[in-house]
């Protein structure tokens, strides 16, 4: 009897661990394909930053966690820490929109110059001194 | 009330920085964390961490978005934000502290301690962090590594996943500062 309980316990333990392994390592169905994702909102970078500076809580409710398209003037192109980052002009000199670019955008980034007006699509993550967007792609480069 | 005091100091700290000299800013600071267990290793990076360094007072402030951490698997990102860190309720982690015995006139790398308040998941704990400060191409660069106990920050892991998440999380950071101009 005791032996059968041990075997059943061991089996349950193994099944649970297999389930955990599958859930953590194999199922990745919620990854967002930014190209195909529907855009929740389009706006200008100055307007987006102004919204967060005016009322961060309300702006968080509107934008954070959403796929948005932002049009603005490039004020910095950075490759710091092996990341490809564009910073769009914000409401003032000390604010902007940090766009951490998708890895497939490497060729497009090298065609960008400071002062270009571009539209990027990405996921808004919130606001520090700048609005932070991840997984960005360039939609238009005017 | 005691738990709120660090927030007030942090607000004062940041608001003070818009007008004073000897201030440096890192908008693209990097913070990584690592959880090592025999079952699995979990790693995540945040490359948009904000830090302001005030060399007139040898003070440092750091703020980061918890949703800004990138994991290899999106499901890990979801668990981290929704179950452990509760990013909707506690969207940011912050640190404010003082660099002890830092000499801004020395161009050689310096290893110093930073003592301050670390706030994660709405809990503030005293922290002592060892850092190396270098002046590279006129940019101050701060790097270091430390560990935090998830128990100290009231981060609850379901018993079924306790073997997957380390009790002490290793954290690495790198900040490269530019002069903060008005």
C-alpha cells in the first residue's frame, strides 16, 4: 500500500513538473507580432509626452501596454548596450520618446538621421522622464 | 508613513535636478536580473532605466519601469508582471542613495559603496551596493552587481513554482551618464 502511494506521489510530482516546464518553456503563444498587431492609437511624440507629463496616471490607463503609432522628429540614435534605440523629440529638451527597436529594424535604423520625421509602431511601457516604447518598427520615414 | 518618506525624498531629489549644475543623466541605463535554480535559469533585461547623478552631493537616483524588463519567453514576462511584481499596482522600482567617499577629481576607476533606499513592489529596504565608477570618454560609467531577497520585498511565489524561482535574485547594472543640460 505504502509503495503504491509513493509511486502515485512520484507520478503526480513528475506530471506537475512536466506541466510547469511546458508552460514556462514551450508555450509562447502570447508573443506579439508587432507588424500584425492592431494599432490602438496614433499620435505625435510631443503630444504623447505632454499627456504623460500632465497626468501620468491617466496617460498610463490610455497608452501603457498598448500598441501605438507615434510620429515625431528624431533627436538621437543610440547603439548603447548593443541595443538599437531611437529617441523622438518630446515636449521640451529633457523629454522624449525612447523607442527600443525590434531586431529586424537594424537596416532601417542605419538610414535614419537626426532631424528626420518618422512614424514608429511599438508597445508603450510607461513614463520616466521619457515615454518608453519597446519592440518598435519604423512605419514611415519622411 | 515611514514607507512613504523615501518617495517624498525621491520626488524632491528629481525635482531639484532641473536647475543645478554637476548633474549627469543616464536615460538608457541597463539593469539585468538573474534567477538561478537547479530547475531553470531566468534572466531579464531592462535597457531604459533612468538615473541621475549629482556630483555636487555625490547622490544618485534611479527609476525603472518594471514592465520594461524583457524576458526570453513572453509567458515569463506575464508571470513576472502579473503574479510576482504586480506591475499594475507597483509600476516602478526606485533607488535613491549616496556614493560614499567618491572623488570626482580622480580620473582613475574607483570602487565605492552606495548606501540608500531601494523600493521594489512597494516595499522600501536599506541597501548597500558596491559600484565601480569610471570616466570613459568624458562619460561617467557606473557598473556593479548585488543581490536581493524576494522575501524582503513581499514577492510571493506559489509553492508549486518555488523550485523554479531563486530566493535571492542577482542584479547587475550599468549606467553611462551624459551631462544633464537645461
